[in-house]
C-alpha cells in the first residue's frame, strides 16, 4: 500500500461490521466451541459449513465456519445501506486498483448480491446489503445461557503501516474514536467506527494482513466471568488467552479466547455512544501503562505475536508483510493497538 | 397447642432445614418447573417420585416431588448432627406427647434411619442424620444456567399462635434473628435459625398448620431476574406471585413463585452471618411499611391468604386451625411475617 | 392537530434526544434527588438553576432543574447534526405553522444558538447543535456510585392522537422500532428513534401534551436494584412508583421514580441496536398481558394517569387536550404505550 | 515446632477469625486505602490507630491499623464463644508451653478481656469474647459504594511445616475443607474452618511465621471488578497484585491487593456451607494446574514469595524459619496453598 491510489468515486455507505467467515480444520471442534460453549445460535449447518448468529441478530449469520485444510480468515463482511452502495463499492475499489468481484445472490448462503474485494491492506472484504431474516432471540430467555452473546461488534486487524491504513479507512468515512500515539504524533493504533460505537474496526501495528480478533458483546460482566468458569469446568482453560480485564482504550471489559484453530475471539462489554459529530477523540500515550490494561496487568506474549492469516479471493493464503517500525518501539508499544 | 407440654429430655441437635417432600398432582408439570425451568438437579426419578437437589448440595435430595391425588406437604426434614440425635428426637417429642415414629433406613429414598414426628404445631417433621452422598455441583459450571439454585435454605410456616410456636422452637434451641412486634411487645412473626444464617424456619401468623413457602438461594441477584425473564419467555408469567424485591426483614432479595400445584417457592439472595452468640436480634415495628418490602411495594393478597396444606403421618390432610387474632391487626399486619 | 399541516421543506437532521429542562418548586430537594441519590454530575448551579449530566455525557448538560412556582416541563431538547439543521428546523416548523423562535448562543446556558418551537403536539422543543464540552466521566470510576447513570436516552410523551403524532414524527424522519396495536390495525403506542436504539421518543395515548417520563440508562441491572435499596435506606421508598421490572416492549429492565415534584424519571438497561434500515418493527398485541410487563406484573394506576404538564414558549402552562378514544379501550390498553 | 507439645486441657471454643492488627508506616496512606478506596467503616481513629469494620459487622472492629516504624502484623484475633473459653485458651496454650498473657478489658480498644498468645507456629494470637457493639450497616444502602466489603472472613498464613501446623489446628478443633496433596499423600496446603465456611485460616507452605493475606468478602462479583476499575481511575493499578480470578480450591472469585505497606488483602466472593459434620473434604492434586487458578492463569512471582512479618508479644519482629522442602517441589507447588 506504499503507493496508495485514491478514488474519486464516492465510497459505499457502510453500516457496520457484520460478519466473518473462518476456515477451520475440525468443524466439529469449532461447533463445540462456538455453539456448545459460547452459545451462538446455528442458522444453518451441513458437513462443510456452519452459519451462526448471536442473540440480538436477525440476519442469517454473523459467523461462518467452513471446513478447510488450514486455518485462515476467508471473508470479513460489512453491511452497506442500500443496493446502490454495492455499485458504489464496485466503483470505489475499482478506482483503488484492487481486485473486485460482483457475486450473485446466494453465493454466500443467506446473503443477497455481493461485492468481494481484496482491499488495499490485503484483506478479503465482503459487502452485502440484502440478507435473509431469521428469528431475533432478544427475548428468548428460555434459550439464554449464563453467558449470552448478543451481537458481533468489531474486527481488529494487524497491518504494518498504520498511517496508510488509517487514511484508507478515513476515506471510507470511518471515524476515529480513540488512538494510541507518541509525543511526536505517531499513531500506533486506531479504533474506527461506522455505527455509533467505539469501533467497527481497530488497526493494530504488526505483520499483516492478519486478523487479530473479532468480538461479540454481552450485556453484563458476570457473563464474561461465567465463560471462564465454564471453560475451567470443561478443563479447557487453555482457551483463555488474556483477561478478563478492562481496557484503558475503549473502556471495554474483555476476555480473549483462542478457538480450536487458534482464531482469537473477544467477548466484551460495554460500548459507549459515539454518534454525535463532535464525539471527542480520546488519545492515549504509548507510554501510559494503563492503555492496554486499565488494571495494569501485563499481557501474554502470544497476544502480541499470533494472529490469523487471511485468504485472497482465490482462497489462497495471503503473504504477510513485516512491520518495518523500530524494534524498540515495538517492544514498548506492542499490544497498544489491541 | 394451647396446653403445650414441655419436655425434660434434651432436644436433638438440629443442624439445619434440609429437605421437603411435596405431593404434586402432575409429576411431569412439576418436573418441568423445578428441573427444566429452575434447574434443580435430579438425583433419582421414577413414575411416582422425583428427588432433586441444588448445585452446592451433596446429599441425596433437598426436594422430593411425589405424585398424589391432591397437592400437599408430606414432609419437612431437618438434619441432626449424629445418630444419637435421632434417639434424642424420639425421646423429646415423645415427652411432648405427639406422635413419633422411628423408620428404617431407606424408608425415605437416599436417607438413613429416620424419626417422623407430627409436631405440636401440626407439621409432619422428618429427622435424619445419614444420607447418601452424591456429586456436589459447586464447580460444574458447564451445567450452570443463567440462574443456578445453590442450597435449600429455609421453610416459612403459617401457624395461628406465634408465641406458642416461638417457644416451642426456642426449646428446640432455635435462636431468633429478626422479629416483627408491636409497641405492646406482641410478636407477629419470628425468623429462627440453627445454622448461622437468618433462618431455617420463619413463623408467620395465620391459619395453620400450612406451609407458606420454602426457599432456595442463588449467588447473585441477576439470577433471580433471569428466572422472571425466563418465565416470561415461556409465557408462564403467572408463576411469578411476588417480587423480585428486597425484604426489610432479613434483607433478602426475593422472588416468590407458585409451582403448578400452587406450592410457593422462594428464590433469594443473600444471607448474613448470625453465628456469634450475641448476634443482635433485629426488631421491626409492625407499623413500619418497609418491613415487608424495603422498597415499599404493596403485596398481592394471595400471598397473605394462600398456602399449602400439610399431611399427617398417615398421609391425611391436616385440618387447619383458624388464627384467632384481631381482624384489624391482621389487616395491618398481614404479610409482615413473610 | 386535527388539521395538521405538512411541510415541503426538508426536516432538520435530528441526532437524538439530548436534554430536558424541568421547573421544580424546591431546588434543594431536587438537587438531593438527582445529584445525591441518583448521582448525576453537576456542571453548573446557582440559586435558580442546576445543570446536570450523566457519566458518559460530554456536553454541558442533559438535565436542567429550574426553580419555579409550579412543577412543569419547560424544554425538551434535541440535538441536530449541523448549524444548517437549525435553519432547517426554523423553516420546517415555520411551514407547519407553529410558533418558532431563534435564540442566540447562551440563551440556554452551555448551548450555542437555538431554535425553540411549540410543536404541533404542544411540546416546547429546543433544537441545538453546538454545546460546551465538559469532562466525560466514562472512566472516572473513583466517582462511580453503586448505581451510575450513563446517558439520557429518551422521552415518553402523552398525546391524545397517536396516529397524527406518529405521522408527525415519521415526517421528521423518526423510525418506528416497536408498536402496540389491536387486530384492526389501530396503533396505541409507538417507540420511535433517530439514534440506532429502541427510541428517542415514545408516544403514549393519553391526555396531552404532557411528559410521561424521561429516561437515563445504566450498564447493569444490579445498579437499578441498588437505587431501590438506597431509597429504602433513606426511607424514601415512596419515590419508587413502578418496577423494577422488564418491559415486553423494548425489552428494557426498568425502574420508574417520581422526583420531589412528581416528575417521572426512568432508569433502565438495556437497549438493542436498530441501525440497519431493515430493522424489524416489533408489533405487540394490545391484548398481550406481557407487553407492559414481561413478568405479568400489574401496574399502579398513578402510572397511567399522572404526568408532567408542559409550558409554552412564554413559560405558561399548556392546556391539556383529553384523549377521545373509547373508555373501554383505555381500560384495557391503558399503560400499553409506556 | 519440631518438638511440638500437646495439651490435655480442652481447647477453647473458637467461633471464627475475627480481627487483625497491622502496623503501618503511613497511617494516612493506609486510611486512604482501606477507608476511602475499599470503603471500610471507621469506628474509631486518632493519630496512632484506626479501627475499621466491614458493613455486616457489629463488633467494634475487624481491622486495626497502628502507626509504627516498620510494617508488620501485630495481632491475629479469634473470637471465642464464652468468657470461660478465655480461661480455656490460657490453660491450653500454657500446656503447649508457649507464652500466654491475660490482658484486662480495654487493652485492645473496643474489646473485653483478652488472652494473648505467641502460638507454636510463631503467630501473635489474640482471643476475645466480649466486644463493644456498633451499628451494623447491612441495610445502610445510602452508605454503600460500588463495592461494599461485608465481613472479614479468613487469614492465610505461611509456615514451613504444614503437617505440624495442620495437626496443631486440628487439635484446636478446626476442620479441613480442602487440601492440596501429592500422590504420596503429602499435604502442601490446607484450608481449615471453625465457622461453617471454607476457611477461617489457610496454611501455606513457606518461610514463616508470616501472614500471606487476610480477606474480606463482598456479595457479588462486579464489586470486585469495580475495585480494579477504581484503582485504575486513581492511577494506583500497582495495588492490584493478582486477579480478579477464580480459585480452583475454595471456588472463590478473588482479587489480591497490596496495601501501601505491602500487606496483602484479598477481596472475594463467595463461600459455600460446610457446617454438616460429613462435609466432603476436597482434595486437589498438586499437579492440577487449575488448583491455583480455575481459569489456568499463571501467577505473579511476588505472590509466592512476599508476605508480612509478624511481631511477638513484645512487638519485636519474629525471625522467619525457612521452609526446608525440596526446591523442585516448591517451584511446582508454590502458590498452591494460596
């Protein structure tokens, strides 16, 4: 992305982070984790793929698990406001000079017409507008567990060049809610949103394109504690990678887990409203030790270094570009972006 | 009980309120309520009876549901410290002149030798020491629901003559934690304990012998809220009779439900420690409108007037003696005891 | 409003329900309730007025208490996206034929230029764009109480003609999230939003213009329970009018209180996201007894009948028009709209 | 304690862990931590000492902070059932051959007559029966914070010879609830109780006599999370040493903090009932990685190695005996006892 093009076309009106497709090597193990343990609802499943959603979601899925030979991220999906925004996406990314493909309704189960893009950062994006409606479980308390995931909220991606990535997202009309910077003004990590929350996507400095994590929210903190207790009872405490804890950045109460393929999923609460145009951008110093953990906890190294590779539109694993920043800064900054 | 005898024998060393046997008319409906909705664990079941326990309990059962022609309470069970206390119970109640029966191990499934008593208040008591141990689910978080009942805590009984009933329990070495009285010193309701909690049994002024309710505790208040949400989702909100709310007396956060036969069950949290000998007795004025509900809520009339009849040792429904106190006082005092 | 005009001008782009000004008769008593008990932060106060905000708010105030001779609602404030939307509001309401006044920056303390309107329903609206920024207390956990109000969320108004009021708000580009209707398609109550939540304003059938309540949210349910316990400890349980409980409509866990002047304030959690254009509208039958209370609780009559009068732009109390619907329906439907 | 005497006299009837006196070097800093941050109530204070209690406690104090030149533990206090148990304590410890002193009422402010003992493990014990009663804040919700400490619950001590210490406590009629052992039957840590909870005292293998920590309980887990958030907001996250987390042993949800002098205090919830004579003893393998942390978290080294020295009855710091067990075992076992 060093010689980034810019587009003259208007960008699509992106509503929000909407869905994710993961390639998993053991579909049954993943089903156990996401459905039996985390309690996500299954909209559809067969021997090759499982479509899941959280309790307040009424679209067909927010997570697709697809059986494959090697763990990877196959699709990161955004919903756009109208069918015209699919046209806009096609034009916009076309002008950016990246690969763009229009796909017919149903090419992803449950969704309408699609635009697939290999974005300038290397991520395989999916834009959709129409989606099949399914039952919203908001009040299906008879199906609630001791922890109940409500909505897919955001993605966190690793990318080597934060300023370029940040500009790319600003051009797409994402706004910044919080950032980590140093005293020279260098930005190490950005939280950016379309829906009026802290983020739909966070940018973290690191080797990329890789997906650091995706996140679902719950209503209350005890639900996150229960997930830990539950994993303990299953003697799967190794699924817990980091947390529970409180982020300085974003104020989220978080838990990071690794699924059976090592994909990282966060469950968190809560968000704050960012929908007014003058919503203050919160800047954190890279030297503030509570930026990563409000409680001052140190962070397990795997959380800095490990992440999920992503596929291109031909389902081939994308090569990873190495972050070229100072090692010293990396040591200090490390997980700031997370 | 107007001409109550007293005993010279030492009373049995009662550990705590331990179990309850209910006659229910539709075993499947009761199973659905106590197991499927409230989440009690089933230790044993057949076509005639279901034995259930809560998650921190390791004895065979704390609740027995027995199929029968008419709803009633068949047994109220206390655990005693040692086998010698069964002998003590036999002697003690023998001296009181009430019916006492020694029964062999296994006459109640899961329990050892028993002493059954028709107590001076008319209640069918069961004393046991030995009981079969089963798995304690304290850390079986994989089996936890959004509300998880932990322990049977207490009984609340209706009896017409509170001073007599109170003295009977004091003689059995129960201690008083809280009481409702008027300015003349009349006691309208007493909370009395053996284990160091607010109560194992509460005495409420009213037509008796009847069981007002029995109670299980949970750890946190949101669990009680979930039970309400759950019943709402099942379109069984009529199971909710009173609450959720906070008692003045006892400080419990409570919910009262009616099971499919109308038996009243409370789920509550929390208790406070009363184990020091000088634990202050808290006296509430019968004129304090927050004694019933710390939040000042008014109380549904059924909660004052309805309760479960009890059987005698021949499984015949006990007649109910009418409370002879002033109607006026009853109107004012009413649910104070609850 | 029977001969409602419509406007050809574009309506202002309203961001959200933003603030409220109440006339209170005893400023100290109100300060005690909103600041000492509910914990709202004070941005400014003098002998005549107190400006308060909740913990996640960074604008000058969301609640103004103004000393006056009789309790009333003086202003209901919406924030608009840009200064141009003030012009739009001026034109739009001008075309509707209602009284419109442009007021200079500072005429309401802490806000920029204003448009004041006596809207077609009779409510004294305030539109603002600019506002003074103050400290956002999102992470000021050192100042958190056992209950911490986070944001003003919505208004609920009483108005006699729901279809007309609903159309008026649709014209202002409010969207419907949930409604109560009968089998003939009559709408009895509507929840309508601009920000992607269940509502910024709810319409309730009744004598109006009156304000039924305004609402702040908290993060977790135990905070609402604490408010009740706190009022109990202060021997002010009479402040609690209804709840805590769960609404069927909106799924909110609620508590309604009456402030020292009888103004009704709700504290609730939580909201669900409604920001996608195809967000399903949830229709409740007026005959569904869980629509008002998911737990089937009956509702105290005052909650149906009492509400706050509103002032016109000359600070005179507005006369109230009586709802002309069938008494029978009213009896059944009553509080549905709430 | 290698040549431990045994006593023929009956041991005193100990009710429970009751209080603690800490020497602190900066009384104001400690006051800030225990009163302003943790919210303990102050019963008495002057320039030399502060007496604090938790919200459900009605005795004069459960924590005394005394100004002194070096941080240490001055007294560990147990309450006994009756004045006769003071005599029993005097005889019993006299027979054990350790230093015993009878002290007059008031020699510790707020308490009656005392027996002070330098116990065989080297700890300065205080036994009392009478104590001044003060207001119990159980329902003083107007004074509740977002976290409200309810009762002092237990002590955890470091001592080199666990089998000897365990036998000493068994002789005092403490019972074991849970233990960590290896496959050879060696006990590495024991949780022992008088009141029917998991423990009044826990024994941890290590250099001693030292106090590892003392613990207060709260009702719900979110209160513990708030303490962390609060410390974060005060920029005192360094007070948080370990947690929040869930113990395998005891099932407690815990947080360990270090006060301004480095004394370690735990806040936790919840306890389970152990009051029946056949309460199952839970044995954990020293090789079970969830025994220390149910969630599998690793433990900060300071938590293993640092602890508070204790004074003798002449207020001189007690020398510490080194644990003689295998270094290898120590590395593996380490914090098991905690």
